[in-house]
């Protein structure tokens, strides 16, 4: 189906279509932003698309400043420095521009701009979020430039605690961006490898949400449709980065995956979060490598769901093994490595990673209950590239 410019309101207000970046000034006006902070990352700031976006603000005589000190795995210091910049320049809102790293950092800057507690006091544990000063949360406009994390429709951010060397999830319902501008044209310069890694990241979100226990038929339906879209359009976007329909469909699917995982994630993320913190590897790439091993470990409890997913993917065979074989073929097509050892991750810290992963917020919603030893074994299998004995 050919995509056209359109708006919808789920789970927040989304303005979709080619060239929709032109509506950035309108979004600022609707949210009463007269002096927004434009947050992007240290790589993206060098690209022309940042100027494309900020020119819209200039032409509308909207005052702004740029903060781009955001790493690929954003840190607490990235956030605290951004909050300082925000407050020193009397900003009244945040424009989050980029991939998951930039958007996560931007959302957290907006959240922390009016808080007195430490960022880590709002880790997604228990009712920590209720201690926030809601009036101190700045409005957010999110503009994704990659199709992966879906952070633009999320109520949480993943931030690296440098002292603890672990990633922590910062949560509050009001860090869900008020307006999302989804413009496929902003993805045209995305390198093929980033297209692949972020695209499979979106698929992992949808698959883990689909497999998470509990009853949430809306999330499951969204997850299944996201997987179908990604399976069709990710190879097209990878092969031809100028395919606007494929770019647009992938952006939509990424938002769908993130919407679905309010049902939960699982052991892929439990392990990947720790590896991102320790080894500073790209999150989507880690997820893409770990996924088949996690499915194999969960096979006993997900077989019925994998039977249905096999039909959605139009596979010749049914079941978990059929889906794993499909994913292995997809990874080859996207030039994604088979094992973590291929990206210089070894087993030296396997026990520690298992212990850390067990404490991750994604672990309780894994398809089946897992122990720290199970997660250690999952990590070891992904390092070695061994699907047996899981």
C-alpha cells in the first residue's frame, strides 16, 4: 500500500509523511514552545538533515539552541550536561531529533529539567516515577531519523549509569512525546548497516512483546503486524536506501514495536543492555545477534505462538525452529554476524553478565521464568554461536 501524508493519535499524536519536517514550527506553536532546546547526537550533528530541521525554526523566527553531546549509549552525564544547558538558556521545551540514543537523552533532559532528585532516583523500579514533579517535565517533540528503537512513542529512556557500568531505565508517563513528526525523507542518508541493525531491533521489540506472558491482545496484534511489515520492507530498505515507501513502512513498524512492548520484553534485552553498558556496542546489533538463541531457550513455552508467526511470515514449516531459520537467513541477507565473538565480545565476564541481566527490568516479562544461570548460558551461546543445548 502506498503511504501518504496523514496524522493519527496512537499512542500519541503522530504526523507522518514525506517532507513533514516542514511542520516542526507548527508543532512548536501548538505546544507553546518559543525557545526549544534541539537535542541530537554527536554523529548526527554533522549531517545536513539537522540543518534542514533547524532551518524550519529559523524561517519561523523561533529561537532555539542545539545540544549534541550525546553518545551512542547515552550516559547520565550526557543528560546532566543537557539539563544544565536547558536551564541556563531558559528553554521551554525539547525537540528530540535522531535515533534512539538522541531521543532517549532528549526525553530524559526534558524530564529532569525541573526535578530536584537524582536521575537514578527515577529508575523504573516500583513506584519511583510517582516522586517526580510533573510540572517540571518539559514538553517534547520527537523526530526519529532511524527505524529501530521506537523511543519516540515510549514512556521510558535507557541511560548508562557510568559509575555502576549498567544501563538503567528511567520511566515516567509524561516523557511520552506530545507530538511525533515521522518523515521518511530524513532516513535517506542512513547507512545500510545502521538500517539493518535498527530494523532488526524493531523486530526484536515486536517478537519479545508478542512472546511476553500475560494477556494484552492489542499489544500482541500490533506486534504481529509490525513483524509482518518489517519482514517485507527491511530487506528493501537495506538494498535501496532511497526507497521512500520502505523507509516509511519501517518507521511505522518501529513505532509499532515500541508501542507493543508495553506488554513486556525479555531475555534478549536483559543481556543486550548489559553488553551495551560494558562493551559500548550498538544496541540493535546486539539484539539482532542474541535473538535466535533466546528463542531457542524459550522454545518450550512459545511454540504455539511461533506456529502462528510462521504462518504470518509465510514460511514453509511451522514452529520455533522455522522462525529461527528464517531469522538466520535474514541476518545473512543483512550482513549481521552470527555470534557475539564476531564483534569482539568474549566469555570472560559471563557470570557477571548473567547476574546483571537477571536484575534487568526486561527479565520478569521473558516468555518463561529464567535464572541468572539461564541468562549466563544464553550469553555464552550467543558468544559461541551455538544454538544447541539451550
